[in-house]
C-alpha cells in the first residue's frame, strides 16, 4: 500500500531528495487511487505547495509544527500513555510487530513515531493496513483536529489517513479531547512543562477505539 508510504514521507522531516522528486509521490497516489477524489485533490495541492516552498522554510515549518507542540506530536503513544510505564511495553510490542515484517528500526528511533508506523503499514496488504490503521485512528484524528484548528496545511494528510482507515473516528471523543487540551506553549520552558501534563486520552475513562488501558497499535 504505497499510498501510506507517500503519506509517511510527507509527514517526515523534509529531505532534499524528496523535495526535488515530488512527481514520484504524485504518480504513486494517482496510480493506486485509494483516496476519495476531494482528498486526493487537496493532497496534490499540498504536494505542489511543498515543492514550491523554500526548502529551509519548509524544514522550519515542520519543526515549528511538530517539534514545538505537544498537541501536534507525531509520537502516538504520547497521546495515550504520556510518560507512564505502560508506554515502554507498548514500544516493545510495536518494535516486535515491525520486525515481523522485516522492518528493523534504529535504536535512536521511537517506534510509535507516526511516519514510521505508516511505513510499516505500507508493507502490509491493503485490508490489513486499513484495519491496523483503524486501531489508532482516534489518536491520528486528534492530531489532525488540532492541525485543522490551527489551520496547518498538514491537516490534509490526516484527512487522508482518516479516509483510508477501516474504522471510523469516534468524533465525540476526539472533539472532547481537543476541547480539553491545554493551550499551546509560547516559550520553550512552557513547552517543557506541557510535556509533563496528563495524556490526552486517559485509559480509565476513554471509550474511543484506541484508548483502552492496554492501548497499542497492533
């Protein structure tokens, strides 16, 4: 399912090799034709803007969007487990799941990093990928909801992921989590403090698809 590989690339820190070869990404999306027409059109516009953006500004936009905001954090378990010990075991389980597909990650990488998870799913057949994506779709929708709220162009990638999921988003639960999210930090000290706050989805009270006490991506 190469479409998920394309989305993983677009959600990763911009690399010059991608920046200069966006036509390859477009060809994959059009060839597989797995996305609804409206979302595909929006995604092609995103890629066109990506290609036309100044490269250094593109990198800065990525950093300011995903590295300086907990609400936009691309580490999925951060939104479930926070800093709890449950996160460690979930990481181990996810790493083992990747290994089952022959995907062995660098020890410096966190296995719950969304682009890495999407790369794993791209190795699965279409139905398996859609089903596994659905296991985490509420968390993905939560991040996408924050991006929409902040009018980020990256929101279209999350709309595409929602469209590909076999499981529908629990919109009520996601909207509630967005409403209760703390405001974005304005300084690095505030950002450090924010990382210590409670996770967005609490296992004890959640009713969404991905937020059970033993939540994982598999």
